[in-house]
C-alpha cells in the first residue's frame, strides 16, 4: 500500500525552538548566578521542570513558572521580586520570537502538497503552537494541524486513522526520537528522524537502528527522495 | 432541517470553574494585602490579565503568572519571594481541584446520546481542559472534544461543518454570552444560554433577546424538553 499521509512535528523540525529555550535559560542563569552558590543551575531547573510536568505540561508558560520556582529555591528565597519580574519578561519575549521556517522546509512542503495529505502533529501549549503556525505562514500547506498534550502510539494511531488511511500508509517526520519516532513506529507508521543540534534532555532516546521502518536524514531537503524510494 | 448536533461549553456549563479562580483570587488578595495600600487588588489583577491575554491566552498557568506580576507591581517590588512561591502553590492547587459535573449533567447527556451527535467546544489551556474532561468521566458521551484558543463565529462554523451537518442543524449550550452564544448565533446555530452565578468580567455581554435562535434556561435539566420543542 503506497504512502498517502506525511505528518510533521513542528518545533525543531519545521522551525527553531529549543534554541530559544536555551538562550532564555542562559539569561536566567546569569540573572540568578549572583544570588546563589549552586553551580549547576541548569540541572536544578531541569529537575523542577520534570517535577512540574504533571502540573504544567509543555510550553513557555510552564517553563517560566519553573524558572521562577527554581530561582526562589536555589536562592533560599532571597531573590528580589524585581529579578522575578525579569524572568517573567524573559518568558514573554520567547513568545515574541518569530517562528521562521528552516531552510528547504517550504520548498519540500510545496513539492509534496497535492500528492500527499500533509499534517502537523505537535505537542505543547495550544496557544503557543497556534501562534507559531500562523507566524510561520506554512499553515496553508497542511490538511490538518493536531496539537496534542502527549505523543504516544495511541495518539498516532488515532490521528492517522482519522485524517489519513491508517498508520501503515503514513509517515512521521521529526527531530525527537522519543516523541516523534518511537511511538509512530510502534503505531505501525514510518518514522523519519531529522536530528537537530539541540535536543531537550527530556526528549532523548536510543535510535531504533534495526527497525525496518526507521530512517534518518541529515536534512529535510532529502525527504522527497526518500518518499519516492519508499513508494516505489 | 431537524437538529443533529448538540455542542456544550465545558467550564461553568458542565462543571464548576470560575469559583475556583475566585477562591484562588481571594487567597491571593489576603496574601498581598499586608504588603500594599492598594485596595482594589481584584481590579489590578484583572488589568494585568487583560494585558497578558495576548501572551498567555486562557487558563491556570497564565492566571498564575498574572497573579505574580500583579503582586510585584502593587507592592513596588517589595513582596518576598516566599509569598511568590505561595502564589505558585495556589496555582498548582487549582489544578488538583476535581472537575465534578453539575447536577443533572450526566443524566441529560445520557438522554441525548444516540439521538444526537454530542460535542464539547471549550476554550483554554489544552493541558487543563484534557485533565478536566478525564476527571469528569463524561468524555465517553462525546463524539468529539474541540479545545480551541478563541471562540469566534468562524470557529463554530468550522466545527459544525466538520463534525456535524453545518451550523443550521446545530445547537450550542453555554454559560458565556460572549464566547458561547453570540458567535454561535452569528454562525447560524441555535444558542442556549444557561447563566452561571459567577461570570468572569471578560466574558460578559448583552443578551441577544430578540434573536429567534436564542434561548435561555435556568438549568441544564430543561435542555432535553427544549430540544424536543425545537425539533418538532
């Protein structure tokens, strides 16, 4: 059965995202450094984020709240309120950062549209993700955009059944092995991993190198050729 | 054309919500009162929320960030970090509040299921809303749950076209005239307003009393009779 549906992760697959979190975290560390002796602030922040995942899910607002909480904790409550206001401001500026598509993305989407049903499957905050899709000006290429709170095999099965012709005729493209590739393979779809320079610690996983439906590309510009090869 | 699709707002229509925000705001005001001479803290918070809407959208996380920002502002930056930690904690406890369906809700859904396509159309934070739908144990009654960032006439048109037989055969039930009723009427659907004791200042609007598809009920238990009357 030939491929009919190609789904894309959004953050760090279609446009830069992790780098913006990374830069904000740097700003956070510089702000806090003078108030604490704790050196590994990144590790403290990651632990707070992990603990808060069940309260906040993914996205800028939860990240901002976790930065504030970490700042209070690592300074033993001595951080001045003005610095907390600075953290809130840093969080808001993340939202002002434009979602600019990576090189080749628009050309690849243009070449696939018409021949395949194109979807976005992205995890995170509804409000953040809708803004980024609008800003990217890529929305028109997609038949549907699914913003979900978690990416499990069941998530992919449901979406590929509802918007495509089932997982067997579907392909998922993304930068996160843990969220984009492994659960899509488990659902029975193809999984095409395009690594990104920065991957959040919580998104790391082993490469399923021996899975017959797993593929890895250095750049999204190689995707159309791979799809042709898989379809022939 | 008879009705085929009945859509429900969630917060303050299927279960209590505004009261939890209200109680948290009270706790916030008590916490801040000793650090400021500003008396109308509720008004200050509302102004911050309004200003932040374009950054945060709706939901608990944005509300928590707005409380922190207001606390810093109204105390001229003198609020201790420990009190900010208390605000973060109050925000998290909102999330632990169970979404218990209002009286009659489950019985009404049970009586309609099978005869009508039932939808939830709710605005807000994806993460919050999915949790509440799961907690409420009402999820199984609905053919689809749409969590959207804004409720406009276009939103209702798209959903009633995609999941129903168009707005003309659809009915929207909700407590907010501004978000549930006026845009649904504008889309061409019926709008059934069930007022709730507390309505957030940003959700208030005039009643469209002379619109032929506008109806008002004191309780959701009267909905099945209204639907029968409209269908005959």
